[in-house]
C-alpha cells in the first residue's frame, strides 16, 4: 500500500511523503516487515460507494492569494476527475477538504474547529495548506490525510485513498506544481497566478516560512504562457500575480520582477489589467526605477502593497526585516513622485516584543506623515516555533491600547480620495457586487474601489465613470460611457457546485465580511467581499508572513472564500481585535468541553452578533 503508518523500535513514525517509504531522513531504510498498512474502514467505504470520482467533496479555504490559487487548482483537478466540489455544508458530503492558514492563532483555531466538526461526521477529512505543512505533528491532524503546499497536483490521489479509508500524508517539497493544471476560479474573471513559492526572508515572527520554505521561482515563460492563455481564451479580465514576496522573484533563476511584469503586461489585451502582489521592501528597492515605469503601464494597476510593520528601526531589527523606516519612506516618496495617483498600502504590527512607547510613537509618526489610504493594523500574535514566540510579550492591555490609537489615526484620514470627486475615471469591473447586491464594485487605475449603479454598467467590463462622492474606503460614481462589455465566461470557470452564498452553512469561527465603509447617507450600501484569516501585517496577494489576499489591508479575523480578495479596510470589522478574539475563545472553550455542535454554533453566532 502507498499509504502507511510504520513502527520502528516501537515508536510510531510518519512518512514525509509517499516517496519516502524507503529512504528516510538520514539515509536509513525502512524494513518492510516494520511497515503496517493502515486498516481501511469498510463501513465507510461502502457508505460512499466504490466508484472513484462520483462523490461530493466539501472545500473550505483560508489565507492568502497563494492559498486561493492552490484551492482553485485543487477544485479544478477534483472536478476534472468527476468529483462534485461544493462549499455548501450538507448531510450528503462524502469527504471534507480544508486549505488552511498558519499566519495567526485565530485563523488556525478556526481551521481546527472546522476539522473537529467534520471529523464528528465520520466522513474522511483531508487537510491542506500551511498549518499541516508547517506543523505536521500537530495532535489534531495526526490521523488525517494531508496535501502539502507543493503537492496540490496530487489532491485526487489523496481524496481517493481517503475515501477508501486510508490515510495519506504528502508533505514533500521536491517540485513546484505546474501552472497549467485544471482550475476552477471562484471569480471567473480573475486569475491568481503564483509566480514563486517561499521567500528569502527570515522574519522572526513568521510561521509561513516553515511551510512554504525558501524562494522557488517559476520560469517566466510558464507565467507568461498561463497569463496569455487565460486572458485570450478563458475570458479573464484581471491577472493577479501572487507570491510570498513578489520583489524577490527570479533571484534564484537569474531574472527579476520588473522583467517578468514587462513580459506579462505585453500579453495583456485591451480592457484587461494586471495587479502586482505584496512586496517586502528589501528586494523591490533594487528595482524602483523600473517598477515605477511598469506601474504607469496602461495595463497595470498603479497600486503596490509594501508592508513596513513598524516605524522603529529597533523593532524592525528585532523582526529581522532587513530595512529601515527611512528606506521605506524613500520608497513611498519615490513612487508617489514617479507614478501619478499611485495607491500604496502597508501593514503595522502593534505590540511586537520589546516595542517601547517611543518605538510606537515612531510608527504613529510614519503613518501620519505618509497618509497612506490603507493600513492593515494588527496586534502581535506569537506563532509556535518562531523566534518571536520566545521573546517576552508586552502586556495585552498595552498592545490593545496601541492598536486603538493607530486605528483612530488611520480612521481620521478621511479625505484620501477627495481629489477624485468631479473627475472622470476609467473603472474596470470583474463581476463583483456590493453586499446588498445593488451596486457594482469596480476599481480605478490606482485600484481605488468604486461603487456604481447596477443599471448603468455591465457586470464585467470597463467603463468611464464620473466620481460623485468620496468616502473613507471607496468612492461613488455614475457611468458616463461603457467602453467594453465582457462576454460571459465559460461555464467550467464558475467555482464549485454551490456558489458563495452557500458558504454560511459551514462551521466557522467568524464569517467576517471584507469591508464595510461608513456610508454618507443611509441609501449608500456597504461594500463587501470575503477576506483572509489574518489581520497581522497583511500581504496583499501573498502569504509570506501575513496573509491578506487583497489590496493590502485586512478587515476580518479568520475566513476567506476562494477568490474574493480585494482591498479591505485597516481594522477588524465590528468589534475589532477584541470581538474576534472573543468569538475564537468562545468556540475554543466549547470545543474543549465537548459542547454539542448546535450549542457551540449558536453561542458563536451570538458573540458575533454582539460584535
């Protein structure tokens, strides 16, 4: 059997991958007499049927844009083999697949709660993403099948064996999955392309590094080919390049990010757009001139997400971020001067170990000086196994106070988009709607969100719009001219058997909406989309150490649905960090005392409503 649990000298050990059956770390070989096949659950096998590819698989995703892309690939592979992939949690589910995020404690708690709930059904559970990859010996994942972050192309094998009652753990990191795998997009008009995996950083707070490893860049030809394919033949309107650090792309294969961006932009047809994912400061600083020119390209959004994390050099040094606050300021000033209308977002971690009041005052001064429209604010969360987890923590009350101070400052920056009022802007639309489904949600060249009346424009395409009102997180407008109406995408591009509306049926710690701007009048709706699971120094379209998959700022606490990943506001929805923590703690406590699921979910919803 390819799925085994073996015993050596009476100690239970797990393989790192199927290929590791014979060759174990250190070069030792397994005696086949010591390999004990995992016993199949014949009752379970009978219940789900014996024909592979006829079952229903529930899928749930958390985390960064890289995770989003991985889930879309896994959904495509399963669907191509005949499986029905759904986001609706129903009684007829045959197997569960959870793609996890390890950036923050609350996101991991949410994942583990969902896993426990699924295990209680007696159906097979498969886990993927950064939690099992970075912490493979976690006790709650011990008996579960695992799809490693570089093994997503083998998800069908894992699901099939799990349905037979076997346990498969694929955690090897030998090769990157192909970019040409079958894929089902949550948003059929948006393609997320991972340009690399891993990073070159050694941030002391980062758990994702344990899962994604060192930098491994895809060949430029593979990325350009994928982009050309989806925009020319599959109806995609927006390409999002994602990575743990886009600025470091290519350093391991003799190329760089400006060269790649130029190549991709050159294959983008009219009315399509390219969005660059998060970049850490150290490597992008070497390419500022070329990057500035590319951000002015008519097919590239003039937007960049650059996490600074702190305004204090002492704290940055403690984080091992490898740049100074002055270097970050130089980048912002340079790009603002060279790229008209550019929108830059950043991230701040409040209360990092050893941060003094003076250090935090420097952070406040940095944000006040640059007045960036989107700032993701997070309290420090120690992650197991990281260097920062061993550092002396700052009192929680102090951390919360600093977070509140910074939130008040960021919220006071209420005129970030006033200069757009009265101007006519080109707006790209990719099928996204406001939360009440009455307004279209589009983006300007600078990736500013625009709400437009649904009656005035196509759901997907490109328009000219007169901006009539500015709000804190978006602008409102009216359509003056339709430039392009996109054709409906192929049916195979539409995600999953049950669309996003069904995801509320799945158990979750906090199903937070991405973003709720304060309307100027009651008739103006709040916009919404799903967010990642981590307000901790969000990564834009990456997941290097933090995890937002949108425009660089994170408003929620724990959940993300595949594909809904735009720019949220710089704070937690509703009750902020305390409210989200209360939800997570409530569910953690109820799970610990084995409270019945209806009771647990009822109390969780009550806490969420209170927020």
